[in-house]
C-alpha cells in the first residue's frame, strides 16, 4: 500500500433517529445485538433487509457485524442519503464520536462498507494506513459505483458491544428548527446540537423569490428537482466545474453530451435535454436493490453558455437558451428544474448581470425552479432580493 500522510481524523459519525438520542446519550451507542438482548426501545431508521444482511456478515474474529457498534469516517455518505431519501430529514440525527474509539480493544477499521464483500478489515495501525490511502475519496462531495467510491466513502470503525456516552461529543441535525426541538429533549446531557443542512444533503441557505422560484446555496446534484442543468460549451469538452463533476459522477451524461455536440443538437440558444432512464437511486443510495419503489429519475438539461471552453460565457446566448426553455419545457415534459448560476464562476459573468436575466425568464415556467448560487464568491444581499432580480 502506498505511503500516505496520516489523516487528521476529528470525528466519526453515527446515524440514528432523533427519538433515540436521549437513550444513546445515557447508555451509549449499542450494537444491534445489545439492543436486541437488552430489549432497548429503539426507533429503527434502516431497511430491515439491510440490517439482516449485516447480521449475516462476519468480521475477521468471526463475530457478526451485529456484535459491533459501527461509526463512519464520513457522515455524508450513501447510507445517510438513503435514510434522508426514505424519511424526513427532521427525523434524523448524526452523532459526532471522538476518534479515540478507533483504538478500542477488539475494534476493526474497514476500507469501505463493512457489509460489502470487497471491503477489507484491519486493526488500528493498518486500518489508519488503509483509510489514509482513500482519504480523498472519504472526504469527496460525490460517489458512484463505477470507480468504487460508493463503497469506500462508507469506511467504518467497528467497536465491540458499545460506544460509551462520554465518547459522543456533538449532535448534528438538518436545520435550526430541528436543533431547537432536539436541544429541549436532551438538555440534561450537555451536548451541543449543531444544525448542518449540507451534511443532510440540504441547501445551506434558501432565498424565496416567488412561490415557484427560489435561490439556494448548496450542491445542485443532490437537488430534489426532476431535471438538473449542466452548463457546458459546444465543443464537447467537460473540463472543469459542474461539467467535470457531471462527467465523472454520471459517465452516461458525458457520452450523451459529446453525441449532442457532434450532431449539433446542442448549440448556443438551443439546450439539449437528456431524458435519462436509469434511476438516480442506483448510483446514490446504499443497497438500492432493497428499495420497494426505486423511481427517482433525473433528467439532465445540457445548457451551452459558451462556444469554446476557453471563451467567457455569452450572456446573450444564455438569454436565448432560457427563451427556448420557456417555449419548450412543457412539451418536453420538464416538471421541476434546478440550474446553476449560468455563466458565473468559471464563465466570468457576474451574478448581478446574470441573475435578473435568469429570474425574469424562469418565473414564466410555472413549475418549481431552484437556482444554485455560485460558490466562488459571496453575493451581496441586495443582489438576492426579488425587487432586484425581477425589476423591469
């Protein structure tokens, strides 16, 4: 295994239902086996088949995975995405656990989802080396099945029996409203309750423009909108930014994009809609085969903001593409839409110029629309108001 710098592990994470918090802060994080043996009242969040699969899988010491309390190196992983997908984010909490548990007697460290047959188990020293080798993947923003990142980002520490209450340092929840409610229920335990919407695949901030149009700060690729927009050039190169992300996270989108460029189906003023048929769940959720209704289909709107990747983005071309979208979204079957701030960031356009153009066109759609603001720089509040964005 290649030598890697030892990662700075500040926390491990345990996913649970908010109704379990008081019990866990009093008794610790118990293995499934201890919960069952002691008859502990426990609100389950995982699919029964997933839990039973872990019961059948054994660690190198021949104990079932049920014998261990398992914590992840990365909370924002396919398991949490599945839980948030199946339940309301307000029902879910993530416990922050002190990294000292990695050295607990009899503990194992894995280089991926412990229930996956491709995953290896290690003691502490070798486990830290294994985790170091995939640390970039563990801390990545996305994953897929093709390159193994979906398995690796779920690297775990398995602690025999239980993790004591004093190893729990924080409680993370999806928003401020949930945080206030949880603080009241666990006040006697003295743990900070921290709203972290991005951890739960929620926008960090939202700004309402109209009933159907809003702005968001966050990761567009985890949007709940039916159609996701990727800003591209017309020469078939996805080199940086959101286009690069789409290329590696969804390789089929890249193939479609290159075909659309070659056929001239995609051009300035004429976006191309890729009506992707495979469920989004298959790439993003842990154990998608156990879902009863895996029907989260995502379409991709390939929207040209420039002709060549070296060029700056073209505001007039963006305006024409938006006009096409207004005229054709209904006949194309677009039911909801997420877009980046077109041409901003790597395209070198300014939100104060692009925002009004986008918003005045997109309010005409009559469907839910979310514009994801550029991450590259903070936008002054006056450029985020309905008065500014919808002015004549």
